[in-house]
């Protein structure tokens, strides 16, 4: 019987997921994603390969699970920011952009944007995906700003938010390539997104 990490089954599973996320981060520093296989991940996480298959059927499923878990704290923070209806919509949106870009400093989350045969097609648009969940919260904030007149009228709110989410995605990808670019990228993303919504003064 495999040795249990932690003091309970739940703690054991949490420790294994943490080890898998760290294994992916380390391996990505050493080689391209497509060159990484389940054996590499299992070995780096200190697991038997057969044990890894209890957590995910293949690398694509593992990436989906890891990105969902890594993104959950950011989704929770963004949801809380969006719910602060007494705050101006622009302030909430500015804070959401910062929260999202900070979250994507984590290389595990960057995997949802990685093209290639090894990454899940359309992962960033999957309903369970963290980025998709955040976009829905952004739409809520934008609709609130439109209702109060803080933002100028747009013909298609969903399309507008999808287009603006492309700015956040581009910023997240840039930070993934160059973490030192975070301050400039954050300022540019906030400026571009707010300029697209705020009426000219």
C-alpha cells in the first residue's frame, strides 16, 4: 500500500497536488512543455507513475486540474472585489486587473495559454477555467458601471468584455515570459481597459 503523506487522506491529496504543481513549475524551468511527460512529472513529485494516474488520466487532464486549482484563489479574490458594489466600477476593475496579472506570475496558470499538442485545446475558454470565471466577474462589474453611467454605453457588453479580456490575457502572457515587466504591463493594461470604457472628459 502506498505511503500516505500527511495525517489524513484529504491532507494527503492536498500535499500530492501541491507536489505536482511544484514539479510542473520546476520542469518548465528546465525544458519545453511538450517535452515533459507523465513519467517526468511523477518522478519530480516523488510519486510512482501509476499513482499519478489516480490524479489524472493524461498530461492534458493534469494541466486542466492544476490550472483550475491554481486559479481558484484568484477567482475568489476577484469575486470578492466584484461584489463590493458600493465601490466605483472603475476602481473595482482596476483592482481586478492587478489581481489577475499577479496570479499569472504563477507558471502553473500560464499553462492554460500554452499552445501545442500537449495543452488542452480551448482551455482558457472552458467553463470551469479560472480565466473564464474571472471574465464573467468582469462582465458583472462592467454592467454595473454602465448602469450607473460611470462607463459609456456599448452595443454588446459580452463582446466588449471578451475583447478587453484579450488585453488581460496578453498582459498575463507577457508577465509569464518576463516577470520583471509586471509594473509596466499592469499600468498599460489598466490604462487601456479603463480608456475603452470611461467616457471622454
